[in-house]
C-alpha cells in the first residue's frame, strides 16, 4: 500500500511550498524526495563559483546543498535576504538538473527551462504585475517580402490604445542570440515594466514591438511549422545582414496595422547583445527611420568575413546617421561583460568624432538582470 | 577536473534529444543521469495502471522504467508506435516527479507542469502549427462592473481580422475547474485548431474569447497582482452564480472592442467540465444571447446547497431557452467520464421535453484529449 502522500508525490503535485519567500526576503527551497541521495539548488541568486574544466577555469552559477529532513523533505534556506530581482534557478536531483516540482513558474531561455521567483521592493516592483492599467500583448504574424516568409512577432499596446483614437510612437525591442519574439516578454518582463513605468508617468505610452531576429525562423521554437524540436543557441543567418535588410518589412507592417506616429521622431530601436548589433546596423542603414537608438550590452562588430553590404562603409554611414542628430543614442554595458572592451572601443570612436551618446554603466555582466535594468532606464527617455 | 560533458549536464543543457519521435511514431525518452539510481517516465501515452491507496484502488497514469546505458544515458522506448495526439509526461528521478531537462515544451495544468510532445497525422495534424494563415492571439484586460475587478482574457482573432472591415461572430470558450484564461490556448491548442479548421474551409472565421471562469481571480496564476504563488485546484466563487451573473460584462466588452456580429446568431458559448456547467447556466439565464451552446464533459448540476438565483427555476428557464430554438445545443461526453451518468440523466430530461440537441460520445474520460476533439467537432458547426 502506497501512502496517500507518496502517491500524490508520484502522480500529482507535492503539498509543499517552494520557493518560500520569507518576510525578510530570505528564501527557502524545498522538495519531497525520500528516495534521493543528493539534492542541490543552482541559480543566479547564489554567488558564482569557479569550475575546473578541460579548457581551464571558468565561472558557473553557484550551487548549494539541500538537507534532508526526517520527513523526506529536503530544504535549503539562503544565508541572507536577497535583493529585489527576478531570479532563476534549477534543482539538481542526484545529478540531474531539472525544475522544481513545486514551482509552476518557469521561463525558457533558448534550450533550457528554469524556475523563476521574484523579490519585490525597489526596482523589483517594476517587474511585478501591479494593480495598474494593463496594456495588451498580442502575438501576430506578418509577411516579410524580403525574407519571403510569414513571421511571428509580439506587440505590446499601451493601456487605452484599443479604446482610443490617438496615434502612438513605436519602440522596436530586439532579442539576443538564441532568443526569439518571446524573450523580452518572458525574461525581460517588458509588459510589466511598461505598464508600471506608464502608470507612474515615467514613460510615455508607446507601442512596443518585439521581433524575431533569426532570419531563418518563422517563429519561436514550438510556435512555427517546425513545431516541437530541440532549440539550438546558434542559428544561421543571424548576423550576416538578412535581419537588418528585412527590418523595413516589420516597420511597414506595424505602420500599416497600428495607429502609429509614422516618422523618425515616433520610432525607437534597441536590442540586447546580438539585438544591440542589429539596432546599431539597422539605425545607421536607415538613418531616417529611428530617432532613438539603444545598444544594450551590444555585440558591436561584425565578423571580418561577413560580406553583407549592411556592414560596408560603416564609418561613412555612422557619419550620415549622426549628422542627422538622433535625439538619443544610448549605450549600456555591465562592468564585467565580455563585450565591455568592444563597447569601450566603440565609444572611443564615437568620442573621437564628437558623436553624442548617453552612457550607462552597470555592475555585472551579460545577463538578463542587466537588460531589464537597461529597458527600465531607456524607456523613460523616449518620445519626450 | 569535471569533464566538459558533465559540466554541461550540470550547468547548462544536455546534448541529448528527448523525446525522439521515430519515423514509425514510436518514441524514445532519454536522460543523462550517471548518478541516479532509478529513472521512470509517466504520462498519458502509457496505459493507466491500478494503484493501491489508503482509500482503496484507483487508476493512475502508467509508469515505465528507463534503462541505464554504460554512458550514463538512461532510455525508454515505447513498446509500439503511438497514435496521433498531443501527449504529456513527466520523468521520475529517484522518486522526484519533474520535467525532462531535454524538452523545453511544457504546459501548466493548474498546479503542475508537464512536458508535451506531439504525434502528427490524422486529427493530430489539427493540433500542429502548419503553414496556413495564422490568427492573432491577444491577452487583454477588461473591466467587470459586476465583479468590480479588472480581469484578463485571451482573444483569438481569425486571419484577416486586423486587415479587414468585416464583422465576425464570437465563440466564448470556457475552461474547467482549476483552469484559467490560458488553459484553452495551451492545453486546448485552440489557436492551432482554429487556424487549421479555417484554412481547410471547415470552420467559419470567428473570434474566440477565452475567459477566466474563477470569479475571485483577476487573471491566471503568475499574471495577476498576486504574482507568483502556488496555484490550487479548488477556488471559491466558481460554481455559485458569480461567473454566470458577470458574463454579460465580457460580452459587452467584446462587442464594444471588436467588429462583432452583435446578436444571438453571431454568438456561441461552450465549455469543458465546470465551463460546461457555466455554459449551460449562462445560456439559459440569457436566452437571447447565444444561438450555439456546447457542453463538453459538463458538470451538469449545481450543488443542492447553492442558493444563487442563477440556478433557481431551472426547468422553467430551460423551457424558455428551448422555445426560442437555439440553432445548436451540443453535448459531448466520454464513455468513461465520471460525469457520464449526470450527462445521461440530463439528456433524458431534454428528451422527455423534446428539446433538440446533438450528442457526441467519445472513448475515454475527463481529459484534455477529449476536449480538443470536442472543440474540433463543435467549431465547424458554428455560424453556418
């Protein structure tokens, strides 16, 4: 006879709360696992730890051991309260890194799914769904004549858009390598950040368009005619000009489908990492299209072997772009980002030519925590 | 020194395909777990098995053992090819039921998250994203004056809606107990089914509105101002009249926000289980609102102690509803559904009064497989 509790553990959920966020913002992780030998938790709330590999030392997310109680429930409580943030983590059950069976909140990042939890307060409150007016989030399909494909994108329309007649400016927000049109909504908490910034009067009401920057993809994994397959990090046709050359297809679709401000002063573009690279090149390739440009931890330079005309005559095109005086050219990077030096070099080049930009330097590296911060800093500067 | 492969297994993903769907539609599940003692897979693709519990025998999902290979990779291959269907499963790692680290496709059902995979062909092709015109799926918020809340719903608009001027009929599609406004899109594959039925000319283009039937909730778990919390199956205010009484708020919002056919012949309502109960009572409470009614595995009767005026004078209200001759009153139920007898009794009552309805009896029980089938059968009958 199997006791009911064990049955529930095997066939249904577990009657356990994990993670439990205590009133002081310390957090306890729990799992019922009477048969397991070892359970650990790993995530970005733990200090990173050094790992030996065949190719030398590297940094990986921290790992902490859960301790087994006599009731078969394993526990780990953080040593200290956590700062406000959206954190992600996984459990490691006898060596298998997987999700916490007691936490239904998960976000996919490229080919892995991790659990998430939030610590509110301070900037963390921007990432929460609050009792404020909410925009609409739509997944739509558009035709790209340039790529000869039907493609999917995500559109945030601000509170009041659907019930009114006003025209709105448009912010095009691009993901990084391995990402897709779901990345900014899921990992970036874009809808919550925009709802909250608009409700606080800090950001102008605007449409936010989150595209798919992988020119070979119709849509995010699981959402295209390929249906369910194992996603990979690196795809062909990402940084070879196709995305940039086909971008006017997106702008045309949005201008024809929404009540937009159809001019340079009504358009912003920003992206993270590869999306920063795309934003840099799209904005200089079409210098009359965007008055606001944001490079978030941008992958600045194309590979030397990339031959697209998009990347040729870069200095000349930048000269044209900056002579037209964009209202905002914004560069954000973390101090320990592997692209820090490339961004420093790029800024030196801009400085040497006296091209105006705004610079925002944060702690940390090439991580979503920073991209949520950059979005929260950048959006309030737009369309003012 | 940790080998790179193990490092990848611990900190990132695994370089393994699971599930692998073979050309004959048999399926192999795999996981790299050199330290685990026992790994099993459980899911609705396996025959159910009998379980002893403290309260007697019951039926649970089947379980199969994975076998460990010398390379640390565990495997299980189905004994036979699987029929076309969307299946869900979990791995059990040393007794902990969790998700497959090699499959990013997961669907939450109330308080648990399971992996999913699809076998195409036959009806299964309706559940796939195919190269056909795609509708738009929007998450929106509306005001319910009756419930005094801002609430979230999901709206599918058919291909061509946004670019045209035509008015469209509206199909209100309701979830079951524990579900929310995400259930039909995620578990029900509504967008795919509607895209495919419309592309095949089998269903009329229509708007599909998926509401939240839990009158205490603003929105699905994780999407409301409660943010991340552990969802529970049974909520207060689900089958006591509030949902039914506030439903005109939804219809008014949709009629004011979309180009709808604003009359009885342009409206359908259907729901599964608790949503079938809601559809029954809403359609009889407002007999001039819906010309098409679908009861999918409906929870037919209110509890005897429920005092809402919605449930009073039921026979009289049904008489009014059927005298107005709805174009379609559709009842679908599975042969082994625990609500089979209640549905049989209800049909007998309708028969005795000579109220016309269409009856669809399927194999199986109270499961999503049946609700996808009922949606696929019901939608083509609407607005013709």
